[in-house]
């Protein structure tokens, strides 16, 4: 009785050597080598690894796909414009209040430039009394609020905030200073003056 069940087991082991060379070499097969070594992976022992597998040129294609990403158009950011209605004789006071609010909100003093179209700010008048070189040296230091005449806007450097006080002067001064002030401001431009005058200048398109 025990000899009968042992015979099929012997027959199965006899048929085994025909399969074992494939199964015996299947140990390296669960470790397919990705990437560039896949070209060397086809071996004569593997049934589907004949010359039908083309070489993998795919890993070299991403280099050409990266190139079009380099061309990205960058648009310059335009400053915001804030209008503060004030009469011509009160535009300078409105500009001073705007500066105080900026400093109280955490804005650094060196970030603010104040331009006047009429009489210069008292700070500018005081500093100019020490000479033009000492006056512009403080501008170049860039560590404090700088007050300048609208005619000198071309000499001033760009700052995050530019405050314009339309406190008099010719209409041509306002027309020329607003576009220049907008070019100097990188974040915000504040215009203090009469609404009618501001709207007239803005209608020209700054």
C-alpha cells in the first residue's frame, strides 16, 4: 500500500529536470536591472528575452524635454497706485501722514521716497543747507526717508514706495513727475493732491 502513492511522486520528480533548469535560473529573473543595463539583460535562458526587445533610448529623451522649459516670459510687476485727496496747500501734510502710516505699518524708512512739485519739504531744505553732496549722500545711504524735488526724480533711485505731493508748481511738473514716480516705485505709489488735478494727469495715461 505505501508503494503506490510513492510512484507518482517519483514520476513527478523525473519530469522535474525538464523544468528545473528554467526554475533553477529564475533566481536572477526577479531582479530585473532597470535603466541602461536592460540592454544587457536578455539572456539565452529567458524565453521572451530575444532580440525582439529594442535598446532603451528612453532615458536619454528627458534631456530634450527640459530645454523648452527654459523659455518662460517674465512680466515686470507694476506698482499699486493710491490717491489721497488734499488741497494744494495740504498735500505736503497728507504726504507726511502717509509716510507716518507706512512706518507704523512696518515699512522701513529707507523704502520710502517723497517727491514734491511745489515748495520742497522742510527736511530737504534743511539738508540742502549743508551742501548738495551731503544731501545726496544720505540718498545713496538709503537708510532713511528721502525727500526730493520733482525735478530731481531722475537722479533718485528706485524704492518700494514713492509718495508724490502735488503741493503746487506748474501743471507740467505734475504731468512729468507721475510717470517718473511710477517708474521709480516698485510696490506702491501714493499721490496726494487735488482730485481734479490728479484725474487730469491720470487721464493722460501714466
